[in-house]
């Protein structure tokens, strides 16, 4: 005999009996605690459904048309009073009546015009004079005295030269000092060595004094 098959069948039967017993126990527990009633009541409770109808807003009322804009009228032009101009009217012309005479003139010949007066004799013609001019290319430029450089002396020296008809310097003198003796002496000595174009009267050379200025500057 095969007892192995019987043992497997017995185990299966025991397992099934155990499951059935547990199910009965659970059902009995549910009845006692009222769990079954609550489940049934919940399942039986009706489900209410509400249909919400969407309410459409009322159509907008038609607004009245806007009033027309006021008519713009141009302002009247400003009143400008006319300018009063006083026009002076010329006085009425007066008729002039000349004195008349019935006496006959002594002669009917027209008087001859007087001859013009003789023209005045022309005066002596004025002489044309030209001054003497120094030719600086014929002499050296005045040198600054060392003492004047050291003391920063400046000024304007005016020296007058007597120029002969040949353009040579015949005599010289300081007519306006620069304020410093050394500067005046240096200008007189240096410019006295220059040749001059002599002064002329009506184109002829003439002896004449001619002033010459020299500016002493440290620039």
C-alpha cells in the first residue's frame, strides 16, 4: 500500500478545514461587532448627484451713442483801433500880385554881365621833404652791457644824429634816456657807426637831425 499519497491528502484536508474555521470566526466577529451592518449601510446609502447649470450673465445693455463733440468756433479777431494820423494840409496858395507901373523904362537894352574877377595868383609850391633813414645792415646791433644784464635793466633810448648830405653821422646826442646810463651810451656808440640815407628836400640831399629809438629788452 502507498501511504505517502494518504499523508499528502490528509495534510490538504487539514489546511482546508483550518481556512474554513478561520472564515467562520471572522464572520462571527463581524456579526458581533456590527462591522457587517456598517458595510451594508455604506453600500446601500444612495449617491446624490447634483447637476449645476451654468448661469450665463445677462447680455450687456446697449449704451447710448456718445454725444457729438462741441463745434469749435474760431475766436473773433482782436479789435485794433485805427491809428490816427494828423496830416497837416498845406495852407492854400495865395495869389501874388506884383506891383505894375505905367512908366516906360529908360532903355530896352539888357545889361551886359560883369567880367569875372581875375584868379588869385598861386602861392609858392610846398617843398617835399623826406627824413633820413638808418641802414642797419651797415652797423652792428648794440650789445647789452654786462652790468645792465646782471641788474636786468630795460628801457628805450632815443638818440638824435646829425646826418650829412653824404649819409654819414656828423654828431650825436641822447635826447631821451632809458633811465640807465650804460644803456644810453651803448646805443649811442653802436648806432653812431651806421650809415644813413640822407634827408631830401624836393629830391635834393640836405643835412638834418634825425632821432632814432632803440628798445632794450631781455626777451
